[in-house]
């Protein structure tokens, strides 16, 4: 196949991939109910209270402080306005644009939701590019974007008013540019790209901050070189690009934390102010919230043994719409579990096999006579089938693992010490890293003998299966449930 035909084929795949995501996500944007149907749990979680913020910005032309009644969380107390929310600013602009054509509140909701859909398209584009860098032209380069963007819960996240979409987008952007730094070298282009992703992250969900520790360590690693048999840190060069990134972050996100500290008596994160407002609002209405497990005297390991904790976490990680009430049968989720487990098992098997083979080769070299024919050995090595280049470096993989660990750690701390939540969206920031490892497993595994030719159809078959599972959930489960509450009525 010529390069031009190959490029056309690649473009067609990409456009179909993007078009499919837009079609599916837009169905949810226009059909799933909103706060107007206050008596149904099919409404997306917390959307009613989050939508108040872009609506306030549209109406008043300024950011809310958090204590205004217009942006208060009904019953529960407090307001999301105390926390960073770059998405809300974009949504207020979209609402203002929609206001030129209509005054229908449902159309304002559509406009706000469309901001997250657009963030989904940008995320899909970066995931596609990241997969190309990891897997080149191999089938896993198609499997990763499909596994990530066509996860039913991921499409859901990009279809309603929330900050999760902005957080997911930020992690995708940062992961891409960190990979680019490792492959192409650290330069101002890659540093600026990472910094933009970091700004989005800083002004989204705090649980997405879990990506920062690993990325900082990986960034430092990129400036370590071996010279004269010693490791040396290129400190001046690291500071040049590091300060450049920090400058962009300060300009893009620092204003929010300065503002928050100024209006909340030094509380630059807004967490203490939010808590105080919640207690005040709850006392006024007489609402009593169930204490977190730690406050009830439950031990941490006892908390981890809570029946159904990780089961429902996985369910809502894969597909659980509405206020975590719209899911399907167990076999559906078992298929996802099998696909994920097989990829991880394949990756572990490859590493174990290579480690054992390396040990065996070292033992053989130790027993070899000193005057062995080196030329013959090189010929024997050349006869071995060439191994595929690794999809990612070990340091990059460790960065991803660090993000997963910190993200799960933040979720466990939050659920144990603050608010018991089993929602998979709290660990969705780990999805990209998790799926990269799964796809690496499928990419690196070698089938024996005559089955080797089945590897490519197998990987494409898994991608097709994931698309079919997504279609089934959206058209077979979600949209029929929304039929009586669609905002198009």
C-alpha cells in the first residue's frame, strides 16, 4: 500500500471514530433529562447544582463567590462555586451564544452540555495521536482510542454539565505531551502543550491532581544523563523549561487561587469555606448527613471490605447512567472485566517470559567458553525473530502507575474520611493509564506458531466488541429509559 493510500485510510478511520463519538454523545446531550424533571433519578449526578454556576455567570456577567443563594446546592448545602471550574466559564459563553437565538432554558442546557462534548472531541483527537506514538501502525493504535472514548461511562461524562470532562481532557493532554517529551526531547512546544493541560487540570477536579506527582518525577528524569560513567542532572536546562511551564500555569490558573484566597480569608483551595457553608446551610434547614465511615469508627481495612464497594465502583466505571441507577445485567460487565483482565494478564505474562529468558541467556553466557565464536553467536541472534519496539519506556509507565495509585488513594481517602461514594467517575482519571497497559498487553503478546496470524484480527475484534457493547448500552438501555423525560419534548 502506497503512503498516500495509507494516509487516506488512516484519515477515514479517524473521521469515523470521531463521528461515532459525536453521534453517540450528542444523543445523550439532547435526550437525557435535566433538573427540570426534578422527581427522576435519571438526571445526571449533580448536574442541577453545577448548571447554576454557568447560568449565574450568564445572568450577572461575573463569577459567583459561593455564598449566593442562586448557586447553593439544594438541601445538601454549600456550593460548587467555591471550587475551581474553568468549564463553567466556557459554558456561560455557550449559553450567551445560544441566547442570541432562543430564551428556552432547555436550549441553554444543551449549550452548556455541548461544551463538554467539544472537550470530548479534543480528548478523542489527543488519544488517537497518543496511541499512534505508542503503537505506530499496529492494531493496538486503534484499540486504545476505542477502548477509552467508547467506554459508555466516558461518553456519559462528556454529555452533561460537570468538571469531570475537563479533568479527563487535561490528563489526556498532559499524557500526550509527556510522551512527546520522552520521544522527541523536551522543547518549548511540548512544554507549552503540557502546561496548557496542567492549567485545565488545576481548574478542574482536585482528584485529577493525582497526575502531577508522577509527571514531575518523569520530567526530572528526562534531564538525567550519563556522562563519564556518572549520572548527571542537567539542572539549568531543566529549570529553563520547568520555569516556562510554571509561568504558563501561574498565568492560566494562578488567578483563581489568588481570588479564592482573597475572598475566603486565605482559603485558596476553597475546601474549608465550602465545608463551613455546608454546615451553615444544613443547620438552617435541619439536615443531618450520614457520617463518613471514619467518623462512625469504621477501621480502614473494614471499610475496604464493605460489601459491594469495588463491585459497584467497577459497574459505575464502565456504565452507570443517571444518578447511578441506570445499569444493566452482570454478564455485560463481566465481558468488560474479561477484556481488561486478559490484557493485563498478557502484559504480565510477557514481562515474566522476558525476565526468565533474560536470566537463562545470562546463565548460558556465564557457562560459555571464553574463546567462543562471537560471530557465530551474532548469527544465531540474528536468526531469532525481531521483537517489536516497546510501546512505552519504563519511566513513562511508572509515571502512569503513579497516577493510578494517587488517584485511587484520593478516592479511598475521600470515601473513607469525607463522603462515602462508590462512583466510578472518581477513578476515571486513571482510565487512560489503565487502558494503555491493557493495550500494551494485547500488543506485546505473541501467539504460538500458526496462530500468530490471528493476532491482528483478534485485536480488531476486541475493538469491534467494545463498540457493540457501547451501542447496546446507549440504544438498548439509556435512550429507552430517557424516552419519557427527553428535553426535546
